[in-house]
C-alpha cells in the first residue's frame, strides 16, 4: 500500500490513517495513566509525549489533506475538529 501523500483526499487521511492512530493513541493514553498511577512518572510522561507526537503527525497529514475536500464548506469544519483534537490531546 502506498503512503498517503499531501494530494490525497481527506477521507483517506481520516479513515485509513486516522482509525489506527486513534487506537494507538488511546492505548498509549491508557498505558500512560497506568504508569502515572503506579508511580512511574517518567515512563508516563514519555508515553504522553509519544502519543502527542503521533497525533500531531497525523494532524499535519489530515490538515494538508483538508485542502482536497470536494465541497469547500467542509474545510473549516474539518480543520476545527482537527484543532479541537490537538488541543484535547495536549491537555491529556
């Protein structure tokens, strides 16, 4: 399977890349919370940073792909959801 490129449609970045990223980030958040609760603050912090960087890489891909939406009215909606997800990812 070829890698997703900037000129790909948003749905590809959202569904083909986004679903595995969501699973991975969710797993990392759960592991980080478990590490923090168990007193392993350093490991929890590393997992938190890792999940943020993974989300940020996907965020950049989806942001660039949002230029390729068939109906331009959806562009600000998609970018708003992406930005909200980035803020939430940074908060947790």
